[in-house]
C-alpha cells in the first residue's frame, strides 16, 4: 500500500500530525493493438517492456494473453490488421496513468484501452 495525499493536519502544541490517504493497488484490464508491420521480435520486446513497467512499480501481472492478428472493422491509419494483446494486472492508479502515457507515446501501438475491474474492491 502507498500513502496518498494528506487529508488532514492536526496541530497540537509544537507537533503536527498528518492523516494521509491509503491507496491500494486496483485491478485493471489493458488491451492494446500493435502495428501489424512490427516484427515478432519487436512485438515481444514491446510486451516485455510493459510487463516490466508494471512489475517494477509494485504491480502484479495476473494474465497476459496474446490474442494475435485480427482484421480491423475499419481502416486505422491506412492499416487493415493489427496484433492484439490483453493484460490483466493490479497496479496503483498513478502508475496506470504513467503506463497510459507510455502507450500513447509509442508509435508501434495503434490503439489501447485500460479498464478498471472490480469496482467493489474499494
């Protein structure tokens, strides 16, 4: 568990006591599409990069599913196919935002979506 932002500060005499929010890791599902023209080696490296990012930030990979090549319903950036990958993982919310920024800034990733699972966890 991580400490979050300060919710309350209590001053008594010369001491200050802070009450901080406790943040727990939450369950997420990530699906992303890799450019079809990317080589098999580059795909594996890309998948490993995102797995490593999650685990290095105290996250937990539950499942990685390489769905494989699929046709798009409509062309995206003049492409008709993509390579689909699905992650089930647990991570802290601020790390998920950083992961989304990594995905956004990678030219090999055509589309992605992160969905929070189990809203009843809180």
